[in-house]
């Protein structure tokens, strides 16, 4: 049976549960709920398993904290003998407007610390789904913004994105990354070119996500 590793990035703990930086966790939670499966606390992360038309999906929410996400990803790839071509990492992105989705088959980590650590350990040749969280924060407020909870108005925008992200996961597994990119990636409109806050040039999440000393 072909196996796929689907990773949602975030930080463990109730205090981070609804934060923008935990978008990856939230999408996998929604996918697990729709699939009627539950996560179990295992090495380096919360893990759930399901099948889709003869393919096995392993869902992983790393418990390493964001900046050491690569440890969990590398461990589960090796443990389950999964090729990197069947890895999908879901991550929040400040450079995309709220609720926007961008799938890429490979590429650099940009300034996202979670992707950066994964890249250090396994390279760049894996698919990643970037989910826009906007960048509506004052200068110097990036950390508070990404570690802040989604507002109720923001969640009205994010909920359809969470549902579409689940469709992207299914399509990635069944049809592959290229077909899925062609189907789901949309050309940016005017609002998406400049971001939600009108601050062009800002991209990724360059600040550290975890609290000092919280690395494992």
C-alpha cells in the first residue's frame, strides 16, 4: 500500500491551539474529524492514520515546537519508509492574504522557521501548502500576531480555506502535486498582490515561534 505523510505545522499546548501559527494543526484536526479518526500521542508528534482509495495517509502534528519540526518529519519519513515525493507539509504564511492557499511541489523555506528546519534535515524536494494568515500588524508586532488567536471575523474567512485545504490533501494523494497545483492554485488578484495590510515585501514568519527554552 502506498503511504503518504501529511504534516501540519504548529506548536503543541492549549495556549497555542487557536493561534495563527497553528494553522497547520487546525487543518489536520478538521481533516481527522471529517475522516472520523483521532490523534494519538506518539514519538515527536500527534499521529493519526486513515486510508483513501487504497492509499495510507499518516497525519502528523509535531510536538517538537515549530523551530524543530524537521526532527519529527525526518523521523516519521524514515520510520514509515515514505519517499519525500509523498510528503505534504501544511504551514501558515504571512505573505499571503488571509485564507489564500498556495501549493508548491518544492522550493526554499523562505523565512519560515518550521520549513527552515525541515529543509536543513531533508532538503527542499517536498510539497508544501502555504495558507495565508495575512499580515495586519504594526511594525514590530509580528510575533504577537502569529502567536495571537484568530478573531471570529478571521475564522469566517479561514473556515472555507480549511475545507479547501482538505480537498487539496485528498487531491495530492490521489492525483499528485502537479495536477493539484493546476486545479487549486489561483492567479493572485489585486488584493493578493499587496497583502491584506498593504505592506508589500513582508513574507513568511521570520521570528521564532516558540517561547524561550521550549524546543522539545
